[in-house]
C-alpha cells in the first residue's frame, strides 16, 4: 500500500509539473491493468510458499510467448512467425543457463523446506496465473496507447497508481490488517526514509516502463527485462566468482544469437534510422524507431 501511495503522490506531482494535454481515455480503462498488476504481484509472491525462487525465475523466462499471444487475443498486435520462434529460443536459452547455475529444486519452497507434490502443483498453477496477469498488464497498456494517441505516460502512471492505491487500501480493510499496518509504521519510524526512496525509484521505473511500452511495445519491453535477468545473473557470477559451465555458456549464446537474429530480420532491407524532424510526424517517428531499432 505504501508503495502505491508513494507512486500516487509522486506521479501526481509529475502530472501537475509537466501538464500533458487532456486524454480521451475513459477512466475505468485504467482499472484493468491496475488489477492485473496487483494480481500478478500477489501470485508470484504467493507461489514462493510452494516453489523455490530459481523455479519462479525459470517460469518468468518463458513469459515472452504468453505476452505475444495476449497481444493477439486483445487484437492490437500481430507478430510474424519468426518472432514466436525467437521468443521461445530466448526463454529456452535462459532456462539452460539458469539450470546450469542455480539449484533447481522443484520439491522445495523459497526457504528450502520440502514441499508436497500437491503444494508444488499449486505453486506451478500460481505461476501460470502470474504469466497470464503479467502479459495482460503490458498488452492492455500498449492497446490503450495505440487507441488514444493523446495518452501520455504521466496519465497512465497516475491513473494506475490511483486505482492500485484504492484497491490496496480496500484489501487492507477487508483482511483486517489496516490496524496492524498502522502500528508497524508507527513503531518503526526508521522505515519512512526507505519507503520514500523505494517509492521514488519505483515511480521513476514505472515512467520508463510506460515510455518503453508506448514507443516500442510490450514484447520489446519483455525482451529487455529478460536480458536484464540474464545479465544480472552473469554479473553475479563474475562479481562473486561463481563458475559458468559450458552448458551455461551455450544458453547465453542461444539468447544473444536469438536477439541478434531478430534485429537482423527487423532491419533487413531497410535504412537503420530515418530521422523525422517535423512535429506532425511525431507518432510516425516513434513507429520508425520501433521498426528499425526494435531491440
């Protein structure tokens, strides 16, 4: 709730400061990505009660294909066949790398406690729901940006945070945790500074996310996030001297070869960049960048 409240305040200040033009988007449309975002967060955290963290990360590797299928289902995106193959290969490469570097124990929870098969299956189902809700969030926002050309990331950020803050507060009241929450915040004043910094970083991160989705689409954003995952693991291996096996190196090769192939297909027979300077072609310029620099 504090994260949503901080995001609401900071995004409100940014909306007031930058004063983007009014949008034609209907208010209730913003509630859908808000709810799906909250549900995706809940399912991924709840799944850790039944599966290990590496298992969760392994599932996240394959969210590119669900995102593309969701885009097709919502009717705002169409992808060539090679995109599906590339996204599957990226997930496959990351999976190979993770299996070779992480201790994949499907029968344990996040703290290493042995879990029953029914619990493990429950965790897998929660992760499947996470993929559905997470893919819906980005694609619905992409659809809104496509339908409402006057919609700015500031509108999106403020509206989504507003709905999320309200729904989080209702959840606290419904679960009778509001009083415990207030007592905890009052009892630990040292957390106020950390919450403020976390909210600022989270809100600025949301701004970059919405800008990326608006200008390049949900699939490109997902590829960026998957690349971030694998790079963070690589840096962790380098910094903390964890060895990377030949199997892990092969997984890295598959990932980056797939990304390079997608760039090649997207830019094949085209000028890499064609600059447009006239303001009336702003949306076309973004489209050009999206097509030529899709990564």
